[in-house]
């Protein structure tokens, strides 16, 4: 037998709420111990009292469940009435297409939306001009919702179903225009319920800039902004509807800058020392190293500056590296070997090298308790239904893929919760949040099935109603999960117990050390 409102039941027996553990203990052994010696009642009287209490409890339970269902129905319906407003905001941010730490207009729009709804907004947190925390309510629990809004450089695309540049420097190829707006929508919905006194506690929306390589949330975690948060909720655009069970690859990135001596490349090459030689020697050594690192390691680089003209020996060159692995300890040690390759390259080419850590993110701690709750909510909300016009658009998008693609109708499905986590393939700074507060997330089908992230097809979908409909699936599901957390205190206790166990003795330490936010990493 399980009881969703165990807290109330324990109060009936006048046991301190602190003794409450989880949501499935209807008759805790402590309870019997306490009743027996203190009341000295006959077994029959005790049994009668217990029976009576259980009867009261089950009706209280039923009442709580009914209230919970009513609140959820209200949240779903209300969010739907706001659809056009949120769609407009999402399209505006899609249009702004601002890259990491430059999201001035996008961040301002979301802050303004939250302020208009009654949130108190603290801008410029963690020494990042575009980061913010919006708060409504007071007391416990404190539920946090993460919002992202940065675009990707070089992915300019219109919302047409064929490759067509919008003539900009960047595009929303990861759907963070939807991510930010959907999270704000969920936060505002919870705020309304707190205002109406249907929920009590605090809702916070975290405006998190520069997810794409800038590690924005890491600085926010480092600044202690999550210290009073009980649970963090997030989501991500995708081509399917699924609660996230996948971890993330821990990641450490840096820019290596070589300096040499400029000289005429033909007339006086012996007088020069090529910084590009330094970069190329480093890359060669790192490429050799690939054979001698654990299998799951991922190392990638781009030469961001290789000199300006072939007839000038370059006196400056820069290469930008990512080192990833599911285990952050491996990331740290492999990164040190990459640094050795840089130093060796500088020595051999008689150049100098310096490096700047750009980002560093943890793997993601999965929370099964919270994932189970979110799964039920996602199933209640359901997936994305396409109109006939959208099906035609989707067919065109799918015709551009060169691999096997899922059926279009799968956008309407909700995937079952996986028992075991998939192998991590990407990295996210949500990982760092998941190491300081129990965290749960989901993906919603904002992209035509088969669409990969960071593609022109994703940018296109993020600027259509396929994108915004998927966004509303996420907004509704996150609001429902927050309602569960506000109305069932036992869930938070259970999630925290699981979180503490999963984290073990690990003490959080940012992989990027104590550097200040890399506000110009996109320059
Ligand atoms: Zn993303």
C-alpha cells in the first residue's frame, strides 16, 4: 500500500514530520514503537486507532490526488491559452540568434516576460551580464527551472524546409530559443498557482547563458546560486519525446596560443619561427595520443587562427581543443597530456605557448525518483501532432537526410522510461547543476523525427510551429512535475536521498577552476 500524503498521516499520529521517509511507508516500525509504550492501550484499541487513521489517510490521500489532478489540468489548459504569446517570444529569440554571452536581447526579453508576470529578477548574476535568476514566492520547497537562450555561430538558416541562409552570423541549431521560452512559460504557470495559494513555496527560473561551450551554468553553480534549490528541472529540444536518462560526457576545453617570429617566408625563412608549426606539431602529437587513451575519450580541435598569408611566417596561431570522457577524472588527466603535447610542440618549433581554459563541465547525475515522476507527467501531456501542412514540411526536411529516419508520426509518441542510462554522447553544463542539486530533465520533439542537433534542419524547425508545439509539451510537463514536487514533499526527500547516494563522497569542484566567465569566447 502506498500513500502519497504520508506527511499528513504521520501528523495524525503526532510524529514529527522529520521522521517521514519517502512516499510509500504507511506503517513505519517507529510508529508502532511509539504508540505501544506511550499509550499503553490494548491491541484492539490500537488496531482500531490505526484502522481509523488509515481510513482518514486514504480519504486525505484521495483528496490530495484529486487536488493534484485538478491543478495539473488547470496548468495544461492555462499554458495552452498562452500559446500564442510564448510562440511569439520563441520566434523573436530565434530571430535574434545571439551567441554565448552576447544574448543581450534574448535575455532581456525573457527577464521582461518574467518581471511582467510578477517575478523578482536579479540580472547579471555570477559576473555574467546575460545571466539572471527570477524568483517568485517564499519558503520551501524551492524548485528551479533552467532556461537557455544562446545560438550557434555559423548556422544561419531560414525556417524553410531547404538549406537557405538567413544572412546572419548564427542560428538556433540547438533550439535554445524554445528552451528558454518553454522554461519561462513553466515558471510563470507555477507562479500563478502559488499566487492563487494552490501551491506554497518558491519557484525560480535560472537564465543560463552560453550553454554551447561557454559553461554558463558552471559559474552560476560556483557562485552558489543553487544552494537553496531543492530540485532543478530542465529540458532540451530534440526529435523525440523522452525523459532523459542519458548522462553527459565531462568536458574540458581550452584555446592554445602559440607565438613565434614573423619573417618573409621565401626571402628569410631562417629568421622566422612559425607559430602555425607549433599548432600543427601539437595536433600531430595529440592525434598520435588517440591510440593511447580510453576508448570512450573524445578529443576535437579547430585551428581558429593559422596565420594570415602564406608568404609571412605566422608569428601567432591558435587552436581550440575539447577533451571529453564520461568520467571527469579521465578528462582531467587526458587534458594534462594534451598540455604536454602543446609544451613539446613549442619546444621543438622554438615557439612559445600559453593556454586559456574556456570551459569545463561535469557528467550528468541521473535521478531515477524524479525521472519516474516526470515520465508520468510527460505521458499525461503527450507528444506533438502535426497538421497536414506540417507533414509536408516534415517530408521535405526528411528528404535531406542520408540515413535511415524514424516515421514522422513518432513525434506524437512518448518513449518509455529506460531502465538503464544510454551511453553519453554530448556534454552539457546541466551536469554541474546535477552535482549540487537533484536534477531531472526531458526532451521534447521540437524537430522533425530524424533531425540531428546543430544542423540547418534543426534551425529551420526551431523557427516553425513544429518547434513551438514541442516547446509547449516541455513547458506543460515541467509545470506538472513541479506541481508534483510542491504537493508531495516525500518526493523531494526521496530524490535527495538518491542524489546524496549517487554523489558519494565527491566534493564539487568546477573543472574550469577559478577563472572568470569567458565572456569573449565567441570573439
Ligand atoms: Zn543545446
